[in-house]
C-alpha cells in the first residue's frame, strides 16, 4: 500500500471491474494536483483511501467518474472536490461514493462540481456535506440519484473571503438529499437550494 497516490500531469487512470483486487490508494488519493488528472472507476471497479482530493492546488484540475453498479470509491475521511483548484466528480449508473465529510469548493478561488445521476447512484457522507465553502460549489442530484449526510451546508464560508456561492439542485422523481441533522442554506455566503420535478 502506498502512502499516497497522485494522478497528475495529464495522466488518466481507469480501474475496471476485472481489476485483480480492490485498489487501496493509501492515506491520500489526489486527482489533479498541480496539473490535470483523470480517474475512472467503472464496471464494478473499487478504490479505497483515507482522504480523497480532486483539484488540489490552484492550478490543479481533476476529474473523477464512478460509473456503473458495483463501482465504488470508499474514503475513510474527507473528499474535497475543488480543494484549491478545479474538481469534478460524477457518480452515475449505480456507482457509489462514501466518506466521512464531503466538501465542494473548499478554498477561495476553487470550483467544485458534483453530479449524482441515476437510480442506485449514491453519495454517502457520514457527517457533513458542504457545498460552496470558500469557493464555488455545485451539487446536482438527478434522475433518481441519492445523497445523504448528517449535516448539510450550502454557501458556508465567510462572505468577506468567499469567492463563490453554493448551489444544490435536486431534480426528478426519486432524487433525494437526506439530512439527519440540520441544513444551513446561505449561512455566511450565498446558498441556493432548488427542488424540482418531483
């Protein structure tokens, strides 16, 4: 097991379902550190780590796609989509992602986008889900996708230093964001929640 894994410099990694064994990426998995990186988990492939980061630094641009039933990305700790750079996470066709905390658009100047698309597509956060912390964050749950968290915050960071708003769209029959605790919308920054089409 590696201490950390970095996918960067235009590299593309695909983890298919016929992978010899689940890939343990170590204490941290970074996709798009200072450059571009792409990770695709498909056809039942599985990846695990302690902390996942997509778009780590200001010049980092990362894309992660978890595609298909049985395809899983398991994180013990936090997943940050757009930590200081640009990050995109797509969960579709029954793929699943789990972590303790999810953050979309973590730092000032960052941009994070997450799409959870289709029945069986699931993002599970055992504690917080923050959409638009100090950066711009957008979460779209559509076509029966599901997201869960203990606490939800949309537009979380201090308005004086935040560079982007938070936005969540829950669209279509069966699409859900289940929050066991409190939902904060526009606490210190701008937050928008749209629930439409069932």
